[in-house]
């Protein structure tokens, strides 16, 4: 896999956008991509995001205050991510790590990572830290279901085939998210991340590419159902 460097000034958005749109071996758009990029699907995302924010907005605000009061730093972490057509955006999350975590370790988090705060462990385990990402869904950065967005440095290592996940908006959840619900435990100690994470990333991308080929409204409903089941501790085959 090859890597790329950002354009002058660190403009990852322009670099990744041009890199994706002019990449070699362009192929026919998968069947599922038509649904994923449709206006009907976008309308569903907007309606659900508005309803969820209306119900969960106040609890999310209170949790943000709790994060702010219990650990130094802002309540919200704006994580750099790559979206549809290689466009860079900031994915919003309740901060679950120390304020300078980006400068103190790897891009991904392993088991018992010392950068994770006490309240952050609970937020990450329950996925409540991702409540603010509903705003990203509302404004069009993300969808409810789709390939999970990755950091620009990770996306820069994608193969030409793997780049096809950038044809659609990234999602709050996906088949890969459900399978790797306990990814941090699977990856193990922080010193093993470099060895184990590439294989996990490759498998997640394969699941995402399969989803792009066959995505449909019922697939999205099933993935959301499995996600809810996983969060509630219910085993789904």
C-alpha cells in the first residue's frame, strides 16, 4: 500500500479528494452505492438525526459538563476524519482521553491505554462518546450506517480497491463496527498495536466493500438492530 503527503499547508481535504477522484483503475459503481448516495436515504438520516438529537441532546449536554468537570480540557473532541470523495471533516465525540492524547501515543487505542480517562472508559464501552456525531449526520458529513471514518494518515495507506469506501458517507455504525465491538481488547496492549492493527483494518475494509456491493434499506435496518443488540449485550448470530 502506498502513502501520500498533504498539499502545502497540510490540506488533507484537497490532497485526498484529488487522490481519490484521479486514482487508477476506476470501476463501475457498486449496486449498493446508488442507495447509499440517494436522496431518500439522506432524508432518512436527517429525520432520524433530528429525532435522536431532540431526545438525547440534554443527556449529552449533561455528560459533556461531567467530562469538563472531571478531566482537564474541552468536553468535545473534534477528531480529524476522511469522508465521502476524500473530503476531510471533524467528527465530534465526547472526549474520552486526556486532552493531549494525540501527541502521547498511537492513532488507535489498545486495551488499558493510559490516555483514556476514568469516565472515558465508560463512555467508550457504552459508545455514548459518539452522541455528538449525530450532528455530523445532520449536516451531511456522515450517515447512520456506512464504513467507519478513519484518520487521514490511515486513509493514505489504502490500496486503490480499498479507496472505494470513499464513494459514500462514512457511518455511525457498520457491520465492521459490530464485529469489532471490542476492538480495543482484541488489539491488546498499546505496544502490540503496530503489529495487530493492519490485519484488523484490512478485514474491516473488506466488510465495508461487501456492504457497498449489496447495501439496501433492509441491510441498514439489520445493521442498526445488531448494533443496538450489541450495545445492550444481546448476542446476535
